[in-house]
C-alpha cells in the first residue's frame, strides 16, 4: 500500500472546501486504496459490497466535506465514514451475522 502524504491531502481538502472541484480526483486517487482495504476487511473481502460502499462514501464526502472543521483529520473522518457504511451493509444484507458478532 502506498503511503499518503497527509500534508498534501489536507491542502487538497481545503481547496475542495473552497470550491475547487478539480481537486476531488486527486483526493480520490490518494485515498481510494486505503479506504477500499478498510471496506474489504469489514466486509470479509466481498468485492461487490466494498465497491458499493466506496461509491456511497465518496458521494457522502462530496456532500459533507464542508462540515469537516480540521482538514488534517480528513483521513480519520473518511475512514469512519467507510467503516460506518460497511457496517450498514452488513446490518442490511446479513442481519443475523451482525447480531451474533455484537454479543
């Protein structure tokens, strides 16, 4: 896995928050592999579900990035979105599995 340049990522997030939509592709390229890895781990390597999660997550990021107060925390914030979205898929698609793992 490639390392993320968090300073560069923070700069891109600030630019995107200020309306520079052209930076979103760079944010996507910098974060996709790490986020997909997280989704796959939570979803037991289910590629199809992980792809759906990733699509939903980037849509949420585009919609909610303005609420992020500290751009240096973007990756943590984004990973939380990925984890929550993946857990939502488990709850929806595999409710009995999710209930058993929570005991």
